[in-house]
C-alpha cells in the first residue's frame, strides 16, 4: 500500500516523476514538439478562418476558455489526490471524464470572464474569480489594439499548451489507482496551487520558454532543493520564440484549406465554427452550438 503524503513537497516530486515518465514513454523531443505544434497550428487556423473584429473576438474568448480549462483539469487532479475521486475503470471512462472536465465548467464560466474583461463587473456568479483576468482587462483598456492582440495570441498559445499538459497529468493520475487520495492529509487548496504551478513549470520547459541547466534535486520529503532554469526572455514576443515553427503551422493550415473546404471568405468568420466558444459546428443545420448553446441562426 502506498504511504500517504504529508508534505506539499511530495506533490511537486510526484508531478516531476509523472513528467519524467511521460518523457520516458514518448521522448522529450516528441512531447515538446507535439505540445508546441498543436498550439501553433490552432492559432494558425484561427488566423486563417477569422479576420478583423471576428479574429479579436475569437482569441479573446478562447484565451479565457483555455485558461479556465487548464484550471478545471488541474483542480480535478488535486481532488483526485486529496479525495480519491473519481475511480474510473477503463481508458474510455478516463477519456470522457477528462473531456467533460475540460469543457463543461470552462464553457459555463467563459462568458462571465469575457464580460469582465470587456466591460467590468459589479457582481456575477464568478465575481470572486475575476482576478486571474485582471491583467488582460487592464491591457485591453490601456494598450493599443496591436499590442492587445499580441498579448492575446501569446495567451492563446500558452494556455493551449497548459491545457494539453494539464490533461496529460490528469489522465495519468486517473490511471494510477494507488495515487487516489494519497494527499488526503494536505489541504485541497494547497494541492491545487502546487498542481497549477507544476503544470506551468512543465509547460515552460516543453513549450520552449525555459531551458534546464541542471536536473531537479529533491530532499527526502520531496521538497525541491535545486533546479536551475534559464528564462529565454522575461517579456518575449511570441514570434521571437516560435516564429519558425509558426510559419510551418501557417503552411499546414493553408494546405488543409486547399485540401478541404477551400479558403475562408476574407473579413468574415465561417459558419462551421461557433463564434462563442470556437468549437466546430458539425451540422450546418444546427441552430444552436452543441458545445456552449450559442444561437447560430435566427
């Protein structure tokens, strides 16, 4: 029987071991490339399909959606470690749970957070959760349009990566029943905070924002005692980091256009994506988005 955890440092050690196991199974370069390519191709498709105000609306909504989705899967990981729930017996069950976790709550919260960014808020169901988006709200009010779009694009890329990393951790945890409830002696809010930190730490590495200059060193209680990381740039322009990779993503997006449905009309969003949540509209006869319920047609 696995011994229970009593120290928050053991949680950090656990996530580092999970990350190293994933790298052992799939290869560091392969995971890193997949995380970056997925995020960059996503943004390239948005730039291909949306122009002008429609593009700004899309990346603003999706920055929030992806950020809230990351938070949701990180919280689910913390609940599993602290409360031992849910216990799922198959990969299909795990897949469906992760899918519901990363979509349902973010879709419910996103409109309130976007409204806060754009117009402020005097009280709403998630009023106490606005702080995470206060920086975007200030930038929207103070910066010029180009600078704000630049920040939103970086946020979309980064949160798309954290979204993927967080899901990988959650899926791996759910497949290891001996870890269910292992952190029951540690407050849930502390485990949640550390889970979010570990997701960001691994995203920084796999996403190319930081480089390791030494391997992590832990003491007997799992506390991180030594780990040198080099920040690529304190305030990077995202094209300076991922510009070459993004050019390939743009090329891939254009190939998909030529192969599939053809180029999108300039200046307007195609109807096969929901303008509210950005998810695909599979049936063009749908009047409402099947993901978020947004009205697509009158």
